[in-house]
């Protein structure tokens, strides 16, 4: 009987010990024993699996404990990307800038410029437009301009970078969107009867974004504004430019042949 009771008590205590939660701090104790390589691989696993918040914390831990070496540098780059994917552009840009400043000769510094561009480039703009009905060109253009500058810096400094081709495509999209933004403003002025302001804004599209599709509509704005002001000669000149360029659609993107040069 005593033997059975002792066995019962032993089994009960064992079961309770299995069910008890681990003391708090065990996970951090384990983390403290990890090497820079082990921390990096854990963070990379989280990043690849979409656990961006956890990855950021692990990268921060790695950099604070092992501030020197290849894993610290690589973790800073990947942390910038994790912030970008977490839809936190400001820390993404700040982290990329910090990397550029601290490691300007790193072989992957071109990626830091690329992430800067991505962080301010709304890659989901078409989805947002579909959901909300908001035209991307109606948004504040500052972020678009900053994104364009970051991509431009990348292709200027590292024209052979593997990120250059994608950056150029995004720059073209940004140019077209910025031109459309200017067109919205010009059209607004036209509707309000501010014809001189409308003409000036339309001309800025032709000068700054000569290969953008928005130049056709910019010329239309100019034609309507000049007509409203009774400036028939300028109106007819704008009509001729529009007609000439409409017949030269196939050639409009060739180097040395822009809308502005036709207008001149």
C-alpha cells in the first residue's frame, strides 16, 4: 500500500512539473547564448517566412551584441527591407541611410539605395486605387519625388547593379504619375478659369516630362485655355504641335525627339 502511494505521488509530481510553464526569461537566456551567425540565421528565417516584426527584433539584438562583422552589416540591410515590408517607410529609409553612411564601400550598398526607393514607392498603388478609388496622381507627390531621387541615385552610382533595370522601370512609372499629378492641377486651374496658371502648369509638363503620355492632355489644356483667353495664334500653334506629334506616335520615344522639341 505504501509502495503504491509513493508511486502515485511520484507520478503526480512528475505530471505537474510537465504542465508548469517555463520560468520567464528562459528564452532570452537561450538567445544570449546564440552566436552572431545563429542569431542571423534565425532572423533570416523569420524574414523569409514573413515574420517581419520578429526578424527586426532579432536583427536589432544581433547588431547590439555583435556590432562588428559581416553579420552586423548584412542584418542592417535586411532590417531595412523588413521595415519596408512591414509598411514602415521612415525606419526603412533611416536604416538604409545609416548603412550607406557607415558602409559606403560595402559590395551591397546598391541594395540600400534600392530599398530607399522601394520604401517611398507605393508598390501597391494599383491595389489601393482599385479599393479606394483614389488616383495615384492625386496623392501628395513628395513621396513620389523622393522615390524617384533614390532610384536615380542608384542607377547613377551603380548603372550595372542588378537592381538598376527594375529601378528604371519604376522611375518611368513615377515620371508618368508625377506628370499626371501636374495635369490634375492644370485641369483644376482650367475649370476655375485661371487660364494663365493652367497654361503655365501644362507647359511645365511638356518641359519636365516630355515623353510622358500626359503631354497630349497638357496640350489640350493649353488649347482650351488659349481659346478662352482669345489668344488664337497660340491656340492654333498648340493645335499644330498636337497634330504633328499625334502623327509621330511611333517615334515620340526615340532619343532626341521629344514633345518639347516639337513645340520649340
